[in-house]
C-alpha cells in the first residue's frame, strides 16, 4: 500500500514560533497530539537550525 493512502490529514496543524504567543512550540505540539491532530507541520521563518533541531525537526 502506498504511504499516501495511510496518511491521515483530517486534522492538520501548521505551527511555528511566530504564532504561539510565546508558548513553547513543543508544548503546543504535545497538546495538539493529545487533542487528536493527525498531522503537524512545523514551520518557522525566524528560528535558527539549532532551534529547529532542538524542537525535533529533521532536515
């Protein structure tokens, strides 16, 4: 089975430090997963590579 058929994007969240009102991105992601979000995209136009790495983002 192709992966695209397995990917559930019914509850999709795009998150980054620019839209968290100062809350840690990791905390919001944890809350989103607990709330049932099925796909989370982490984006940032201002975070450094080291900040992205510490949030769990891979390149």
